[in-house]
């Protein structure tokens, strides 16, 4: 199949469980939003044949692990003012950024992705889907965090599968305004990662911290959202030079 076949070819039937699970999560979407998500997921799975975007290849599993998981971060964004800027660090295929942009058209979503092929895919997806409140920047987080265009410019930073908390925080916290928050999607090691990130939390300006179950117990899904409020400005020496946060975590 060619790169970005017709929407009619790419679109698939939305599994019946999607509406039910979104309802249980108190996430209300219009038919047009669901159609956009369906088309986006089809694009991801199609592109995944030539570019390694995700290990998830089966459509029903992809709805749960890529789309619904991404939308589980929405409660942490619902208090933002219309027009607030949100950044998705290490966006990969556009996750969770594109689903969030579709579900919350009143927010301005920037996706930060350093890999050219992935950034190109995000850019083409935005255009193909007609998303007007999203953009992608191909840049490393360490570089963006030291740029006046991005440093402390965002009300929230969202992310999934970026790395351990002590590394992620050095990528994310410099981008968030004082009073803003980082919302990190994490698995069962979240508490341990936070313990290991104690120095990073103190150094980078974190204040209020919460670990929130992303799903009700009935879902048997151990995804959590780690919410970290930024209480004070991040010292200017952070983030450090590209590659240093991963090699020498705080």
C-alpha cells in the first residue's frame, strides 16, 4: 500500500468496545472526532509497515494501547484555559499528541520529535486529517528546552514511553510554565521511578506530585498518570547538553 492511501481505503470499522470504554472514562467525542481517530490509527498501522512506529500491529489492540491510552491523559488537561499550549515530548508517531489535539480542539498541541521520519509522518498526518490546532517540531528536547521559543512556554507537557522519570523530567520541566504541569503516562514501576527521581524533582522545580490511576479497576489496566506541578523556575543550566541527561541522569 502506498504512503497514505485514500481515506476510504485506510479507514476501518471502529470496534464496538471503543464507545463503551470511552464512556466509562467519561470521555465524550463527536462522530467526526471518532472518525478522525479511526483514520489516524489506520495511517499509523499502514505507515508501520515501512517505518517502525509502534510494536502494536493488531487494530483492536491499537485502539486500546495507542488511542484510548492516549486519551486517558485528558482529565489532567481539562482545567486548562482555551488556547493553552500543550507539548508532547518524544511524540514518536504522534502519541499522545494527535489524539489529544483531536479530542481537545480548544488546546494548541505541539509535538516534539527528533527523528526525521517520525516527524515527517506526524506532519503528514496533521495535514491529511485537517487538524488545525497541532504542529510538529523536529528537535531534541535538550535543545528545545534551552530555546526562548519553547522554554517555560507551555501550560502542560504530556508524554508516553520517553524514559525513566529522572531523564524525562529534565526533558519536560524546562518547557513548562511555573504553575503548569507534566503529565507522564507510566506503568507499574512509576512509584519506584519517582523514588529514583527525587533529586531531579527537587532540582528542576517540581512541587505538587500525584500518581493517578488512568483506568477504573474493572479495566485491569495498570497505566497511571504521574502529575507533577511546576512550583518554581527550572535553573538555567537545565536541560544539559544533548545526550547528557540519558548518560548521567540527575
